[in-house]
């Protein structure tokens, strides 16, 4: 099992320590020193005030912030959580992703989602109802630009002729592409285009808000993984070659005094048995010192025991 964290900007307003270069660098360096394997940022370029006041959170630009983190680390994999792919032109995503992979010596994973905030789509001039089609065309474009020269593409939303974009990523055949979401459509896209699946715990109310399928129990996750494996078999792909990420709720929150490392590790074993390969770990965002303290604690109690 590998462990990853998202930079702990969980609220609005955020703690200003977390958005300084010093703060981002300190969290990234602490994560690497503790033995964590991944580190990333969320993607909300134009959230509404209403969403922020209803439990949303502020965000840095994920690509710029991951570039900064890359310069402060040497082994930590850079994994956004997640890039909303329809927000951006796929040729631009391919370029920034290739650049980040190149400058980090092959440490970039492009984790992407379809998105669900309608007003954010409106602010960015992107057709919300077309987000699924935009997403799939973008996946095709990005993989082609990362691996081929003289690329031509004719789609509903993007048309290009004879594109050659160098330098290419150093990862071969290209940086891994992880696809987020709990729906059958997300798993179909993983089987067709992706290298990993990023579901997340979602009670019915949250699932409705995030426009995805509910995922309330480990049995729900197991059913999703079984469906993904079936789809991979049908597509002639090896399901064991795919990554699956999830949150481990067993043992409690590492930031709390009642956190049990033994129970957490027991939960990790159960997730591994289902086919989960990466666990997303929650880090507190109330202060930089507390975030680093919890990262250190997690490294000592959990990672050192694996």
C-alpha cells in the first residue's frame, strides 16, 4: 500500500501559513521525510461565495503548486486531487503535465475528474452539460500528444491537425492517468483510457451534491472494483496493472488523540485485499505546525510499520 495526502486547505477561510512558499515546501518536505508516497492539491479556479460558505474550500492552482513542491522534493509523487479536466483545453493540460513530469524526473500522475460545480463551469465559459463529452475527448487528446508526433484530432469540441508537442514527458509510455468518480461511467473511462480509479466515500446526500454515485460502505467499494475488473477484462486489459485509491476510515483520524495505528493498519489490509493500492490520508489544516506534526506522527506509527 502507498499513502498520499492532499495539501490541507480544507476550509474557507484557509490558514495563510499554508499558502506561502514556505508552507507548501514544508508540508511537501515533511511528507517525503515521513515516507509518504504522494502529495497533491485540489482544483477550484472559480468557486462561488455560496459554495465556500456552505462548506467549500479555497485552492491553489494545482499545477503551479505541484511544480513548487517538486522543487523541494526528490521522491514524492505529484498527484492532484483532482484536476477538473473539462475546465482546460487538453493541449494545454498535456503541455503543463509534460513539463511537470519532465522537471520532476517522472514523478507526475494526472488524476482527473469531470467536475460538478455548475457555476464554476459557467464562470470559466465551459458548457456544463457537455462536461462528459469534453472529458473523454480531452483524455484521447492528452494521451496522443504525450506519445505521438504529427497528431491530428477531429472531435465535437477540439480539432487539431499535425500537432507535435515537445518536450515529451519522461514517464513511459506517459504519466499515469487516474480517473475520479464513483459512477459506472467513471469505471468505463478507466478501462478505456486510464491507469487508475479514484472513488471516494459518498453518503447519498454528498453523492447528490457531487453528482456521482453513492459509496457508503466497503461492500460498495468492493462492488465497484469488481465492476472495474470486469470492464478491464472485456477491454483486454490487465486489471491488476491499475491503481485504485480510497480513504481508510478504520482506526480514526491521524490528527486525533484516539487514533489507533493498529486498527488503521488492519483497515489497510482489508483495502489491499479488495485491490486498493493507494490510501488517501487526511491531514489537518488548522496550522502549518499541526499539519507537519500529524504527518510525522503518521510516518512513525503507520508507515514505519508497513
